[in-house]
């Protein structure tokens, strides 16, 4: 005769619940300890950090000024973002008294074949921090043109 299948007893169910409760308590304790440790470390760093004075801030700001390469890339990105035109390349960078002037080539109109695409060069003016001050279209031409009459 086959023996009936054993059903879990109340004792084993209680043991599982106790194990879950213990695990949950341990996880909560770890999370609380980690949070307290992180907060303590952050507070210690804040106390240890030297207070910045006005002359130091201006020196830091001067160091944050972009180089020619950084200004060119930033200017091109800002132009493309404003106009929605497709970026082709940076064709010129010039440092001025109060910032940068960047010449950016963009795709004005796509055509088939691609040698007949219409391209344009925009002159982008940036301040000393690399922020856009203004832009204008300096030239417009067909991609396949030799460029002899362009400046």
C-alpha cells in the first residue's frame, strides 16, 4: 500500500518565516549602517574642504576657459543644435579680444548625387567661456564646386 504524500508541517513553515524575518532584519541593518557611514564620510569631507576665497575663484574661472579646440567643438555643437542642420566640419578658428570666432561647415540641402549637395559655412561667435554670442551664414555653395570664388 502506498503511503500518503506528506504535507509540510506547521513547524517547517514557521522555520521558513523565521529565516525570512532574520534575513530581512540583517538587510535593513546593513542598509542603515551603510547610509550612516556614507553620511559620516560626506560630512567629514565637507569639514575638511578648504573654503574658497574670491581671488581663488577667479583663478579657477580663468583655468576653465576653453582652448581653441574646445571652443571650436562647443561652437559647432551649439550651431547644429540651434539650426538643426547636419554638421560637416570645422573649417576655421580665430581667437579674438573677447572670445572665439569659429567657422563651421554644415549641410544646407541634401541632393542626389551627393556632389550636388548644398553646403554652407557659418561664422559662430563665442565669448571667452565658449558660450554662443551670435552666428551668421558667411558662404553657401555646391559640394562639388572647386571653391575658387569662395573666400
